[in-house]
C-alpha cells in the first residue's frame, strides 16, 4: 500500500462573506497537518488555532465576493474534511530568520489518544472513524542542519522502542510522552493496516527525504539518511 493512500487527507477552506453570507469552499489534498506552536503548549490548542475562524478585514486585502460582486470583509476557516487512516502531524519547529535557521525548542504536550471530531464539520463526521491512538513520535536533537532525528514506535501496552546504531532501546510511555516532538503519527483505533507500522514509518521517511541533506533519522529495522529537513532556509524551514 502506498504511503500517500494511508496519510492522504482533505482540507476544507471555507470563506463566508460578512455582507451577504455567500459561502465558498475549496478542497485540497494534504499528506500531513503542519501546525504552528508559537503560543501553544499542547497539541489540542494548536489544532484549535489551525481550525479557528479568522476574520479578514484588512482594507488592503479584502476578498472579492461572488455574491456581492465586490470586495468585502470575510470570515475564513480551515477544517479537516476527510480523516486519514494515519494522521501525520508536523509541529513547526523550524523557521528562517534572514539567512539563519532557528529551531523552536519548547515542549508541546500531546495526548496518547486523539479525537478529530472538534476539527471536522459536523455534517462530514458521519461514517468516519475519528478516534486515533499515538503510534510514533519523532524528535530532532541538535542544531538545525546538523542534528539527528529519533523515532519512537509503540510496541504494545506501555512499551515503546527505538532502534539506534543497530541496537534496540526500550522505553516506557511516560518517557516518550515527555519528548520534544517534531512529528506525531496517530493511527485510527479501528485501523487494519496490511503492512507493519515499522515499514510504514520507513516508507514515509523515504518518500519525504531529499538527497542534499546529510541528517539521519533512526527508525526500526534500518537507518534512514537524508530526511526532508535541509540545512538551508529553502529546505529546512517548515512549510
């Protein structure tokens, strides 16, 4: 099974005119949710910010309404339209400050279980499994452009493991939940993935890597180099 078929989701960008109420929607496929962490100390708050209603009332950036046929103040909201089999969340820890890559090191709390219902339109919640369990946590150690990625994968019960330098290390849940996460992988509680999750993680990393990157990520079964974070503003900055 292809990685994109497991992580593929659909984002619904909705714009409502504050004058006539005309509504327009744009649906875009996404492979992961990229969340801002500035001002947020937990994942739920970051998701709430991602899906919050935003009023666009800057007179220089008014949007043309198809109903009013004029530029108006609008309310814009981004929600999840389709819940993926595997929800991949990227916490935006890297930014470009001029020519320098800056890494945000604050801790962001994340839950073992996650329900997407608050972030999906009520009408579209029907016939979708929205409950997820945490299956993998990826963090970044070191400086931007010269660091190391570590991937913790859930085994069973309270056991998690990390395979680094061809050695397997085991950890309990409390240790894993205390990581400064960069990527979070949540799987539907009803998931029946045909491949092992270890293979899926490896495929995901391989799919997103760039050949000009020398950083490595530790994953079960093998070492993967050249991940998708680069060493310059153009390649490492979170999208």
